[in-house]
C-alpha cells in the first residue's frame, strides 16, 4: 500500500528535473509583470504508526497528570482560604501604641499579642512571687532557728554550673530593680530563700576589711514620718454662680524637708575607717513576699555562716549604698547606727 502511495506522489520521470526546476514563467499583475523561476519540488511522505491498544488510556492519564500538576501549588497553601482583615489595634494618638509597660515588673510587651502576653505573664510572676526553683540534689542548707517556713541555701563560686546558672537568672531579676552590672562577681557568697518551689529572696555577700560609720544626720528614726509639720494658711475663694473654688496653700517645715532629702539621697559617712568582715553587697525580696521577715532571716544566715564556726557581731557587718527601703531594713535589724562601704574600693 505504501509503495502505491509513494508512486502516486512521485513526479513523472519523463520530464527532466533540471529543465522543470529552471523553466521560468511570467505572471502578469496588470501594470507590471514578474518573472518567477519555479523551485525544487517538495515530496511529502506518510508513515503509519504501530498499533497500541492502550494508547487512548495512556494519553488520558498523561493529560490528567499534567492538569493536576498545574492546578495544585507546590507550597501546599490553600489558595481559596479567606483572609482575616480584622483590626487588632486602633491608633488614636496614645503614647504606648506599640508597647505597653507593666507598672509592677517594668516589662514591655505588645498588648493583644498571645506570645508577648504569655512571656509577660511568666516574667511578672517571677518578679512578684520569685523565680521558679525545683531544688538541687546537693544543697548547702543554712540552719536558722527563727525560720518558720522555707529554707536558706548557700551558693559559692566553686559550686556546680547548674547552681551558678540559676544564680545568674536570679541576679538578672534583681538587676531590674537594683541596676545591672555590679551585683555579682566570682568571690561572692549568695544566700537564697526558697519557699513553695520559688526563690523569693536573695542576699549577696563578700569579704571586706574596712567600712565607715554613718553620721547622725543619715540615721533613720521611727518618728521621722511625724517630723514633717504642716502649716495650712487661708486662701482666697472664687465664686462662679452657685459654685465656689477655694485655694489652700500648705507649707512644710524646712527641717522636715532636709531630713527627707537626707533619707532618700546620699549617705554621709565619717572619715575614719573601722574594721569589718562581711559586706552585704545586695539584698532583694520579691515584692509580694516582703514584710515577712525574709530579709531578716537571710541576714541572720549570713551572720552565722559567713565565717566557719564563728557568728559575726552586728558591728562586723557593713552594707553597700542602700536604697530608702534598704536603710529602713538595716535600721530595724542592726539598730540606729550601721556601717557602710563602697564596692569600688575593693577592686
């Protein structure tokens, strides 16, 4: 069959191919005529493909696979998912639009964000109630007779790394209130008050050789709060119809103002140094656990265990630059007078 089809399309052999290819002919286009030379003849052949019973099915499968590959994205995202355009924040000129600062723990976070809310909840509880603490296998527990609940643990510079890492976390929490970069060094002894699986108090001590007595102007007295005498003078009243405004001027005694400046400001010390043994570098108690004698128990533990086999006297303790709350604690623990020292003199 193929031979018959080829013979049908085969040119006549009687006509010479060269003459046919080179025989020109003229085409008239009205105004002009063009002479065209006939080119070589192109022979078209046909070939029958081999029979395949499953050719249609395979073609259908290939087309379906190509269609599915084009239709499904490689990233796995659902294209027809509805987007949520709900507005989570409304800016109306507020100062804390981006971050909100907690008044108690000082942590800054974005309100409405689940991740930030979760982190703030953890930090807030650690700051107000104390850092979570499950305990160690080998603990140096200090025996304090007046301790009613909890336990006090001593941590030194040569203790395991797990204990040192926990101390670093506690010091970071203390630095939020006392300032950073000065509380801890390698020669410090740290006392931890642990209760209800939380470290709710911490005392950092160090060895010193000298300290200074504070002057009488810096001593806190119990009736300092009553020394601020107020004198109220009459003022001019303004009348607007049925509404009257009265302005009162309250004047405070100058001596009371000077005493308050001495309490909240710097501490005045004597020039002559006296010998001291234990330096109270920093002390901190979680806000929700204050006024429960935790700081007093920590000071008692340091006084009885700082030197092995010797209980120190109150006059052998010295304190670094305390805050107003720290001065009130020291005055109630040691009495009216106490010793202070500067950490810069040690190093």
